C-alpha cells in the first residue's frame, strides 16, 4: 500500500472537520497545524485498517459477481438430450 495522499482541497476539508469535531464534541480549540498533524497520524496508523476493509469488501463483491457470472454462463449451455 502506498502512502495516502490528499489534494490541498481534500486536506483543507478534512482539517476543517477535525477542528469542528474538537470544538463541538470535545469543547477544545485545535489549530490547523495540529489538525493536519492528527490527520497524518490517522492516515498512517489507522488508514491501513480502512484500506484493508475496503479490499476485503471488494474481494467479497468480486467473488459474488464471479459466481453470478458462472451461473449465467451455465444457462447458455445447450441441451444434448
């Protein structure tokens, strides 16, 4: 897995959400630098868990669709009786 990179716009939006969360839920002010640092920490330390769950979800979906495709191909078989 490569490092998680966000665009400037994405970073700004995430930082804004972190700052709002700290203010609204924890009644604490947090600066933009601190919020961006926290975002980097979460991306590095927690991001892989979300990434792995996404991969697992994609694998499950792929397996389900491949099975459906197998049934559709079987339906194409011609009777030999």
